[in-house]
């Protein structure tokens, strides 16, 4: 009975070798794609990103909504960040609570996008070494049997598979871990910028609304005075 169980377990483990190798090849391919996207992002977006947040905040403070829109367009922020800011700028007439909710939603959408990107590299960094270990251990069983039978060729083939899968899993995991770590630093910086600029835009809009309200009050007061003078 025990031999049947052991043989069944050996068959199951042996049948996982090809799927494990295929998954490792797919993970390596995915890692290459992610590395290419990381390099492109570093050479395009990060290289073109030239902005000083304190200077941008100073340039926005005290400006009108039209000036804010132009300053944002001319800034060195990322295009998708500019789009998020403009969505809030264009809705100055909304109540304060709705504008704040919209700003939070736009920032949350950006954060979700960044998390989705990093989640892929984090997943590969975790599972690639696991499959590399599986690819190492699975062929060792037939290799040890071949060693006991004096079949050095089968042993060497098994060891080669074990070494290759180990290297593939470790390289894929290490590269993904590196990409994920760098991107997390970038995206945390982007989110900090987004929150700061959103707060600045909301303050500018609030000041603009107060200014318009005061002007309307002054116009109404002047109109009331003219009416009283006319009645006299």
C-alpha cells in the first residue's frame, strides 16, 4: 500500500516538471517585457519629468483659475497628472464638498493605477523563485535513482535541469524585485505631488469663489445704494 502511495506521489511530482518549466519560461518572458517597459519609462517619463513642486505651488498661489489652467499645462508634470488636475480645475462652480470628493477620486484613480502596475512585478518577484525551487527539486528524484543505478548521463541531465530552473527563477525574481522597488519610490513621489497640487488647486478655487462672492456683494450693495438715491 505504501509503495503504491509513494509511486503515485512520484508520478504526480514528475508530471509537474514540464508545467513548471513552461511557467518559468513565461515568467522570464514577462520579466523581459517588464524590464523593457521599465527602461522606456525611465528614459521617457522620468527623464522628461522636470518640475519643482515648491515652485509650482508658489506659481499657482493667488492666481486666477485661467492662470492655474495655463500654469498646469506649461508645467513639467506627467500628461496623465495634468489631465487629473484639469478635471478638478474645470469644475470650479461645483460646491466645495463635491470638488474635494472629485479631487480625492482622481488621486485614488492614480494610486490604483500605480498599485496595479507594481502588483505584477511584486507577484513575479514572489512566485518566480518558488517555481525555480520546484524545477530544482523535481528532477533530483530521477537523478538520485540514476545515481544509484550508475546512470551518469541521466544524473547529469537532471542536474542541468535543476541548475537551469534555479537560475531562471532567481534571475526573474531578482529583476522583478528591483523593478518593483524602483517603481514604488517613483509612484510614492508622484502621489505626494498629486496630493499637494490637488490641495493647492482646491485652495485657489476657494479663494476665487470668495473673490467672486465679494464682488457680487459689492455690486449688489452699489445697486441698492443707487436704488435708494433714485427713490429719494
